[in-house]
């Protein structure tokens, strides 16, 4: 054990294990998580070569091998609870997406939700037993977020009782679905249905794409891998071009909408249910943000107490880099954010579970608010985490740039969350639409409830032109006081966006152009709303913490999170007169105090996230702090060191001499 | 040619070719650059496989092949001017560092600067002819920015007249030097010199590391590649462990310091010259930031007029995504920044050339200011560019994540500039040291000149506690008025940092701790100083532009750059009373107008950067806008598509079925 890191752990002012339970949810959850982790970590069948030492094709190969093993072991151990499967998978492929993700996460669930009993008989068990390996083919080369723009067609031929599927243009080629390139032999294809000469909108079809026995692509199917990406190297994201591919009528997923043998189309009943799935996935992404941020902070903070560099006082030994104020200021606000997002993730999950109970009983009343919130928070947390990973990486200096730090991989595999499951700007605008609607309802005298209820007071609280005359009785050390000004800031920015739209309309713009010409303000309003929610939920969480020592350190983190958010957005607070100039200065001073206050607990605060070393897989972030010897050992295993002399010397460099 | 992009080019309000000349410097420079580019692009010897389709070892191999060719061709064409060599190299390895970079950029120049005539005879011509291939080994595993911390030792043995070199600890292993792992047979090693029982500080030694003929490592040398990194995949960054390696006395670079045969040490005369080299390299990095940002904007903006998505008005065709205000707000401020940094780079280069003339005549008077400025601007421009590349990538949605967009590679190869040649936070603090020194001089009544002369007025301009009472006669449409408030903001933040230090000292902190405890404020002051300089230099540049149409569009960009900087830092301006709340609101409105104003010229403004398609190497950024067909073509060449069925199906997936 590195003595520097040992010393740090002696400074803990609280019981680390207890904080781990809070992060996991309960002591029982911690126990079970560790049990699953050790099942995988100790299993020789999951031993792997460091993917960074492999070619793309080898990485894919290794991932398929491990996924196949994973399926076997899950059955062997009888792990069936979705949360536990997810945990197990994350140990087998730590932090990495894998080729069967869409089979397990989209193909099977879609069958469960949208297949008829007859279709379940035909497809579900074969898929469960991996005779059918499926993916979910929605996105096209030219069409992503805007589903109505999808071009793939499925035209019903009543004569043969088949659908004929086509990719009519290059931009209509299905593009991106995970597992489509090489792994799957079936795809659920989203296509524009045409029957009896009429377009009927998007529907889902089960399309066989490869021969079940030989795995060779079927006639009319052009399928392959879309090529290397920033990350996701284990996944064969694929393309699919359909050329007059015929499938039986019974392959359209017909639990809701139907096409009868003669081509008669029956509309689905209103389908708010799919709405729920989106909310669920976005909530998961919020938790993923928290986890990823926690992981990055663990690596950067542990390394920052092992690394010594430069000098603070002349002549003294080089200090741990975490003793530099600038380093603390890079990392501690992110650590605070990791805890904030952890608790937001827990809230989203709990709320989703509660509401989905209501939904299954036909009560959709709370869904719109959660839907709007999940969209905005998905964007808010993924954007923040995305930048934060890179701050963590760069805070490790040169070694952060080495793949051995794990931070490059964490970044490239996380960053797509800003784009998939709803592009972040689009998500922010979706939340804004809900906020503006609520704002107008409040203006019209309706009494709002729930998280947007602050808009009720819009009329008397928010001045048409905010003035410095607002009484500033804010206590910068009181979290509830800070929650209050975050709330007012959100209210003011929603109002500003509403006013921008109004002004555009007065300038004779149509409703849509007015919206577009105000979208900068709308995104800003959503952002402020989400920021308010995060500060509020973190503050609320403190109320649940009984342990005094933990309550104290989490309060410090919450205060740092709230104050730093104000510092970074001080223009908003000053402009609205929510804070005075001297208060903002005071906040800067207070932040510095909080950094020193957190310094002794920094390492144990990341220890509490309890990442297993094998799963963290970072030379810089090792629990024992033995960084340098392991960095050397890792480097020596690099493929370029397989031979002492690289062949290029004999091929190019030596012959060159004779020519000069 | 894609019709959307053709239409865009018809909208140009200025002569694109003329703007290209301004970006290059002169029409002659444009002509020559294109000449060199076409030499390389049309040369079949430089044909390559897309590196994204190769393994690490293959990428290294391909790069060595091309570098060897490059050396031959440079001689063949008689290209000898350093700027032209740099241009040629950048065409051969577009945007990518390569294995011989340190041989050409550090080993040869260090010989020229620090070798004695005898050493020049022994080493220079062999190195020129690549019998000797060298690198520059400074950084160690445990030591980067802080040179005095380096641990490698060179102990003089008078008995044999040799130096004995050692890596006494794991952390002292040389780590990171480019070309060290596999390519070089010599290294200039920085080590702590010991002679006659005394430490004499860091000196440079020429150490043979591999056999010149067989390329096998020499006895006592442990050398290899440090393993895969985020980027720099073509470069064999290496490690070097020295175990009692003996080199003759004559292998210490002795142009300045000397060790005589009996071990007597002769100190070097003051060496401000190395100072100059650092300034030069950092100026180059500023220009590199500009170039990289320009490249990223070119890709994102061209793609944004080809890509159609979502809807603005219901029922109408999907608009070009550049018509969304949020997309404009992501990209146009970056486009403005690319022009700003281009002109800052030109200024730094010109100033360096001018000052280095003075230096060679012994006049160092302007060096400290340029040195301080280059440190801060290196950090300011690389940080901003680093984030901007990712904004550009994500603004391209999913396809930005594909390696075919080129943006992932641009990012991973650029991001180390934030760390190397002086870690950015350290750089900012270096500039802050100069600012604080100047501030104190001004306080002491000294009259400052040059770029920090605004600190002369500190006493009467900057209030101890800034008040809203300051008369606000700022015209937000007048650049000189904006330059003025950027200047005042910088002055105020320098003063705030000074006050923080003062307060810490009053609290009985020692000078060093006071500095450390104020470093957040110091970095902020440097940042504001650099921001002021950039806005000022962009504004100054407009004065040189004769062409009315170009002057007009560049003025719009400059205004956008200045106003958006204020918007993002509005807290500073409000707090200091430099702007009022209503003015800040007005600025938000004005920014939106500038976005619409720039929209018609967006594509031609990136066209003016004049990136050759082959060198840009981005499917999304193609000049002709034919994105989709080329994306498909690129994907089909991906290695995973070499076979229709990947072997993993037969190895793992098919056998799995029988087991379930």
C-alpha cells in the first residue's frame, strides 16, 4: 500500500462503509452487489486481454466470447432480476457496451411489449435461447431524432399476404443499431407502413437478416459494420439496406396496430406506454452519469494524492498535487456533482417505480412531469459528466492521456449518451416546452402542482425587468436559502424565454419561427430548471441522513455544489438581483474554505463509491496507490514491445541511409 | 456537388479567395501552400490506408514508411525553409504527429544550439542522414512540469573520463519522449550532473541507446513503448531505464556548461536563450489551436447545411440543421473564435520574429512580456479549442462519433496540447506571476509599458469594492468600447487576486501559501487578461483589412466573439459595474441578430480556411457535400466487413445454442 494513500484514509471523519450503503441504497444492496462482482471477478472464464492491446476485430471477438459465457452463467446462477442482470453484465464488460446489448435490452423487451401471443410463441423462446439474435433498427443514415422523417418502407402485398421492405434511398439505410453489423440474425425494423394505397405511419416489423444456420446474409439484405467509432469498439454497430425483402404479414408486431389479411389497417389505441419506457431509459442514463462521474473522480483524486509535483514552499519536498488549490478546485466540485447526480438518479428511479405502478392501473397523471424532467435531466447530467470526465483526465497530467488510466475509454464510451436516446439540445427543448406550457397555464390562473409549482408565483415574484432593488436576505451558508434563489432564477429564465417568444410573435413571426428564434433562451431556462431540481434533491436527501458525521460531510458537498453553480452562473443571479456583488465575492471566498474543509476526506469520499479495482481497471486509480510500478508493468505488455526491434526499422529506416 | 452546399456558396457577400490570403498572410503564401499540398497529395508514394482501419503496430509501420519517404522527398525538392518543411510534413501526416517529430524538431535543433563544434562534427551529419536517429528525453514517469524534480543522474568518473547514467528509482524512468520506444538509436538525456562529489543541476547528454546497425538495445538500456494512448497512435512514445550506462565525457552537450577531464565544472553563462525557444513553441501552439479549430468548424458547418432533420414549421420539409438557432449558437461563436485565434497566432509569430532579431543582438527587454503572454495564450487557446472540437463533434449528432468524421482523431491528437509544453494551469499561473509583478510595480509608481500598461491606472480606475455607480457609457455595438471593458475587467480581476494574496498574508500565511490559497483568483485574472488580449488583437486586425466586404463580415465575427465572451462571463461585468442588467439582456438579443446575419456566409467563411479535402480527410466535411454515399462507401471498407461472417459466430454463438 502506498504510504501517501494510507495516510489519507486515516483522516476520514466518517464511516466509509455507511456512506457506501447510502450510495447503493441499502446495506443489503451493497452486499449483493459485492457478491455479484466477486462472482465475475474470480471467474477464470471472464479473464481477458486488455482491450487496448487488441485490434478492433479482436476486441469484438473477445466481447462475443464473454457475452456468450455471460448468458450461460446467468442461467447457471439463476440471476433473473433485471437490476441484477445489469449489475452482472457491468462486471463482465466493465463500463463497456457489448454486442448483445440490443438483443437483451431492446429486442427481447420489445417482443414482450408489442408481440401478439402467436408471435411470442414463434419468436420469444428462440430469442431467449439465442437461436434468434436480434437488434432494434430504428435510426437511418439520414434520420435520427425526428422519427417521422424515417424513410424505410413496408408495403403490404395482399396477394401474397406479405410486407415488402425497402430502403428507397441511401439516406434511408438503417445505420447505428448495435449488434446489427455482425452479430444479429434478426432485426426489429421500424418502417413506414403502406397498405391499401395509404401511408399509415411508423410500425415495427420482425425481419430475418441472416441465415439461422450459416449466418450468411439473406437475399435482398445488405448488412455490415459501420466502421470504427470514437469508442464502442466492442460493438458492431451496423447498417442494413433492404432490397425488396418480403416477410409474412404475421411479422408485423401487432399487439396494438394491425393489418388484416386483406390489407385493412386497424389503428392502435393511444400508446402512452412507450412514453414510460423512454422515461425509464433516461432515468437510467442519469444514474449512469452519476456512476461514470464517480469513477472518474475516484481515479483523479486517488492519483492526485500519490502524485507529487512542483513546489509550494521553496526547498520543501514536492507536495501531493491535491494540495494545490487549483487542483482541488478542478476536482472537488466534480466530486460534489457525483454525489448530487447519485441522489438525483435514486430519486428518478424511485419516482419511476412509483409512477409505473400508477400507469399500470391506467393513471397517467404524473407521467408528463416526469417525462419532461427526465428529458432535461438526461441532458443536464450527461453534458456535465461529459466535460467532467475530461477535466478529471487532464487533471492527471500526461498519464491521464495513457490508456492505462482508463479515463480515455471512460470518455469515449460515455460521450454518446449526449446524443443517443434523444439528442441533448432536443431534450432541453422538450423540457422547455413543458415549462412554457406550465407557465402559460399559471398565467391563465391555473394552480400548478409538482415540481413546476414555482411558476404559480410568476406574476408577483418575477419582475418584468428584474431590478437590483429586490431585498437580498439570502444566507449563503443556508442550503434552503440557496434552493430558493435557484428556484427564482429558473422562474425568471422561464419568463424571459416566454417574453422572447411573445416579442417574436409581435414581430409577425409565426409560432414555429418564434419558438426557433427563442430557442437559446429556452435551453437556458431548461438548464436553470434542472439545476434547481438537482440542488433541491441534494438538499432534500440530506434530510434522510441520520448519521451525523456523514450528514456533515454531505452537507459540505451540497453547499459546494450549490455555491459553485452560483459562481459559474453569477451573471444570472446578479442580473435578477437575487444576489448582490459583495455576496458573489463572499461566495468565492466561501468556496475556497469548503475546498480546504473537504481536502482531508477527499480520498475516503471516493472510496465510498466502492469501485472494485478489477472493474475500475485504472492504473492511476488503484486502491493501493501503487501507480508507478504498475504503469511500467502495463507498458511492458504493450504489443509494440512484443519484439525488441520493430520490423519497420529493417523495412524503411535502414535502407533509407543508403539513399541519403 | 450537393445542391444544398452549392446554394450556400451562392450567398457569399465577399471574395472568398481574398479572405484565404488574409488567413495565410499573403497571396504568395497561399500559392506556395497549395503548391506544397498538391506535391504531396498527388504523390503515389504517400498513398495510405485509413489509419482507423489499422492496428497500432500497422499505424506505426505506415507512419515510419511515410516519414522515410518524406525525408527523401524534402531533399529531392530542396525544401529547406522550416515553415515549408512544417507545411510539407503536415500534408504527409495530416494533423498527425509522427515517429520522427522529435528527431527533426528537438534532436537536431538541440545539437545546433548546444553542441560544441567537435560534437557537431561527430553527431550532426550522421543525424542529418538518419544514421543517428535521436529523441529528447526529459520527462520522467514521476516528473513533468517541475524540471528540478527530475531524478536521472549522470555522475562523472574522472578515472575513465566517463559519465555514468542511472535511473535510480522507478519514478525516474524516462517516460513519454516521442520516437523513444522503437525508432531512435540515440537520446539527448536530461540528467542531474554530479562531479567532484557535488550536484550541479540539470544538463543534457547524448546517449546511444540502440546498436546503430542491428537496432538492438545496448547493454544497460531498458527501452520500449509506453503503450497505447488516447491518440498519438503513430508515435512510439517511449520509456528509458538507464542502468550504469557509461558515455564518454565528450557526450555532454558542452557549448555552455562544461566538465573538464579532471571533473572540474564550469558554469554556463546566463541562458535566456532557451527562454526564446519556449516562446516560439508556445506561439506555434496558438496557431495550431487556430488551425485545429478552423478544421473542426469546417467539418461541422458544412455538414450542418447538408444534414436535414426535424421540423421548424409543421408539414414543411425537414430544414438544414444550421437553420436551428441552437445549432448556430453552438457553431458561430466557435467560427468567430477560429478567426480570432488565427489573428492572435499571426500576431504572436510576427512579434516573435521581431523580438528574436533584438535577442540575437543582446536586447532581451521585450522577452519577459512575450514570454508571459505566450504562456497564458497557449493555455487560453488550447483549452478553448479543446472544448470547441467536442462541441463541433457533438453538433454533428451520431455521425460525428464515427471515425469517418475525422473529429474524434482531431480531438485525441489535439488534446495533449493542454498538458505538454507547460501544463495549462501552470501556464496561467506563470502569466499571473507577471501580471502581479506588473501590478505591484505600477502601485509602486513605476510607469508600465506594453500590453500590461492598463495596470498603471489601477489605482484610480479599480474601486476597492466595485460599485454599480460606475458610469456605463458602453456602446455594445462598438468594438473599441468592448475592448475597453474587457481591459477593465482584467484590471479588476488582477486587483482582486492581489487583494486575496494580501489578505492571506495578513492572516499570517507565508508568501508561498498565500499564493497557493489565491491561485483560483490568479488563474481567473490570467484568463481575463488573455481574453482582453484576444478581443483587442482581433479588433486591431480589422484596421488592416482594406476590402470593405471582408471588413464587414470579419467585424460581425469580432463583435460576436466579444459579445458572447461577455455573455458567458456576465457576472464579472455586472459585479464590477462595467455593464448594467438591461445591457446584458440587450447583448443576448444582439447575439441572436448576429447569428442570423452570419448564417448566409457560414459555409464560405469556412471555405476561406481552404482545407484540402484529402488533408481534411472527413466524410462529413467534404467540400462537395456528398456525405451519405461516401459514408456508406467508407463503412464498407471497414476491416470487420472483410468477411461476411465473423469467425466469432462459429466459435462462440453457434456452440452456445446447444448449451442453453
